[in-house]
C-alpha cells in the first residue's frame, strides 16, 4: 500500500523448445519375413513422425543395434524420405 515501495521492471522470457514430443514410429509395424525372400528384397519400409513443429521438416536417422549390424542377413537403407 506504499507507492514508494513499488517498482516495475520489464522482464523478457525466452523459452527454448528443444523437444516436447519424442520421435515415434508412424504406426505399429507387424513384419513377417518369408523364408524364400530374395537377397536385397525390401521387407518393410518404416516411417517416423515427430509432433514437434519443425520449420525444415523432421529428419530421422535409423540404425540397427550394434549386435545386429554385424549380421549380414539384415541391412538398413535410408531412402532419403
């Protein structure tokens, strides 16, 4: 109640929105590999989404687990999409 004890200070608040939503697969995948699949045959194409707003669009990198990456029966290819 004492105007002599009141002051006003402008404050800028900067919010750094790094990642509110983690990337996730676009849908649940149930993959079946037939025993007669040919070498190099595409078995499954997966897509990921990120609900965060990105000016340049989301870019994802997929990789196989290190223990699996040594297995020549499975490969992963980035289709740049």
